[in-house]
C-alpha cells in the first residue's frame, strides 16, 4: 500500500486581491498574527507526518525560500543577545522539514502549477495544500484525508458546505454519499468550476486540500485551457474520473479563506483571540471599543 510522503504547495499566484500590499511581497508571506500564511499549511503537513515538501514559486517569491531557510546572521545576533526563546523559534522553522522549490514561469492556473512539480513528485501519490486556506482542526485536515486515501487508495478532494449564493466562487461537486461514512465521504459523479447559483449541482465546494494519484499528471497534461484561460485542476480531475474514482471528503474543522480580504481579517481577529500571549489583552481591547462610533 502506497503512503503519502510528499506535499505540493502552489505559491506562484500574483495575489491581486491584496494589491497594493502584494506588489512587492508574496501574499503567502502576509502575517496572520505572528506567522506568514503559508507556514500554517506547512505545519499542517508536518503534523500529518509528511516528510518532503515541494513549494511552487514564481518571480518575486524569494522571501518564501528565505523564510524556511537558515538565517545565520539573525541567529548569531539572537544568540549574542541571549534571546534563547526567539533563537529556538527561528531555528525551528528552518529545521521543520525538507523543502524543494521549483518555479512556475507562467501564471497558467492551479493545474499548470501542479504539472510543474511532475518530476519532483516521483510518480507517487501526493498531497496538495493551498496556503490561502487556513484550517483549524483537532486532527490536521490533510491528515484526515490521508486516512481516507489509506483506505481507498484513490484521489480525494476536501469539501465543505457553502451558501448557495457563493457557489460561483468554488469548484462544486455532485456526489453520492458512501454508506457508513456519516455523510462525510462522497463518490464524485461530476464537478464544475465556479458554476452559477442556477446551475450548481450542489452546495458542496472543493477547498484547497487534495490527495492526488499519479494519473492526474497525465490528465492535466491532456487538459486544455479552461475557465480564465488557465489549466484548471477541476478539469483535470474530471478527465481523471473517466479512469478511476475520485472521492470527496467533508473534513472536520474550521476553514478560513485567508486569500480574501474579509476572510483574512476574520482569521486575524480569531487567531489573535486564541493566541496565548495576546488573547486576553486583545479580547479586553475589543470589548472596550464603541464599534458603532469607530
């Protein structure tokens, strides 16, 4: 039985929803309280036992590599100043996991980004995590999906219920619940990229967590440009479904869309309230505010 040992992180997007903040800084490096957004997904992978990561970057994304690399000068200064707690924190980031990097030279969509990592996934099944989706769960979301893969040995997409009026923002599945799954696991019958409210086959939306088997790479290579002139992963998965089953898993946990301004603000507030160092003082501050007059 093949295990999931590698995770791919597409991080080559332009971050247009956060301009001008992302004009010279990757959106993946925007801080969510005291960590960059992408670090939450990396930590989720590590907590799930994934040994190797592939981060797909693009022009102007060097700070992502720098963040997960050793910072000799910073470490030396912290050591000389006796700030051992901060030194341990900085070193823990670079020691977290083995990471390889590859560039997506053109912004041609998520499907194309995954294709660029073809040689690095080594013809093995692999996980894909989108850093924009920050998920808080007692058991890591991608770890939950790995359990599903271990049982069924086929591709798995993460889903959640969304309001009908928001279906045009997501890939939406039509699926058949599997017996004895507690309505959490579905056999995917079809999926549509960003359908209108009137044409959406359900309100079950695909979010940024996937377990993919190697045939997805051939399916993506054969897939032409779709919505937005990009190679859509949804289209590749539909092609894959003609050869093997694809499952959809309704994960346990709470998802924040940190790639959207409002979602990012909500995540910032809630993560700050849960922070051991800041939570009590920040909660008192919020309670002291006259929100109607701000």
